[in-house]
């Protein structure tokens, strides 16, 4: 990418998109096309077509998506598959129509089968059944990968797909009804500390293992891929280390300085038993993360205190 190129970051206000914007600005890219959801409904075909016809961006980061944790995916499955399919179809197709030089589509590690071989290589895609609690979202993301591959194969469009592991960091969602596991646990433990509760309740058994990547590391990887990678199929982005939910809870309690007890609610689902990505493909082209899990949690908790906790008087 040249500094003068127009770069469209779809979903710039979210966790991933805001990190991409920070990374672009830090790297000297300031010619950015940004639209909030209120300004542009990406599920509307006509609105997306109008944006691309008017501005004709050179590069596109497709980070816009409807996302959420187990509860949100389970209760709003129709919204998750419909909205994500519409967003992807509109942005990817208009990127082709308007002659975008390169598009990067963001997927998720949930695209892989529930019982995929660990660590999960890109070859595991479509090799088994998906985790039922987020199947609609995963199917939408798989469709996005295949859409990029199809435009690459039929029209030689330079569209690539990156599959990040579990993400966290500034601008994350800390709503207990819709958030992912790390921000949800951070919020629960913080609330328990402030309310002086003796225990904090954690969903499931605590045994599932998850891999976590700090959001600014992901953004750095995505800029790296824009400049150094061009191939069909997904490429995994992770750190190559995982941790049990029990271990994660203890680490969060340490950072937040909460001294209470953990109570596991085993009536709630665990989700996939283990989910760690094989990042050999990305390692070979020269990228590795920089932020450790503890350091990333400390950075995220400080941001949470400054930007979230104060809104509910804590």
C-alpha cells in the first residue's frame, strides 16, 4: 500500500476495526475511508454500492461483522447468519465491481470443526461438524472465505481471508449478555471486587482451553498480510499458546486484585473443548505477536477502568 492510497476500513468503530485504524495511522496511512453504522448500513446493497461508486477505495479491510459470545449466538442465530452474510456479500462484491486492488476479509477461528485436530491448521476447514452454539455465525464466515476464493479464481481479484483466534483489548464489548469470554470474565470479576462479593460465577466447567491474541497484535498482523501475502483459503492468526478458562480466571483475578472464590455454573455450556490455531503458515512468512497475555490483560483492564467502569459509577 502507498501512503496516498485510499483505504476503506469497514467496521472501524469495533474492536478489530479500531485497532486497524490505530495501526494504519501509526504506520503513516491517513487517507482512510470510515463510516459508522449510523452513516452506512452495510446490509443494504444499494448503500454499499453507492459508497464504492463514489469513493472507489484502493484497499479494503473487511472487519465489520455482527459478533457476540455463546449466549448472543444462541439466542440471535438468525441475526448472526443473515447480517454477516449480507455485509460480506455487499462489501466483497462491490470491491470487485469497483476494482479494489486488495481486500482482506476477517473471519474467526470458530469456522473450524468442534473436534478439529489441535492445534488447528487451515486444512481442517470443512473437515467435520461445527460447534452448535455458533454454527450460524461460522457458516456465514465460511461463506465469506469461499466468496473471496471464488472471486480470486474467477476474476483474479486479490482477496485474502485471515482467521484470528480469540481477541481482546481496548474497545472490546463488556456487556455480560453479548460479550466473549475474556471481557465477560473481566467485567464479572471487576464487579465482584467492587461489590465485595465472596464469589464470582463462571459459566461451564472451567476446563475448555482457549488461545487469546491482543487486538493490536492482530492489527499489526493484518497490515503485514496486506503487504506480504496473497493466496486463496484462510490463513490463521494467533499466538500458538492456549490457557484453560480456570487458569484465565485466576490470571484475571490477579490483575484485578480480587481475592474471592470461583463458582462454576456447569448448567451453562462449555462450547468447544479446545481451540488453538496452528500458525505455521503465518510464522513462515515472518510474523509473530509481541504482547504477552498478562501484559495484554493489564492494558485492557486499564482501558476498561478509564472508559467503561466509570459509566456505571465504579
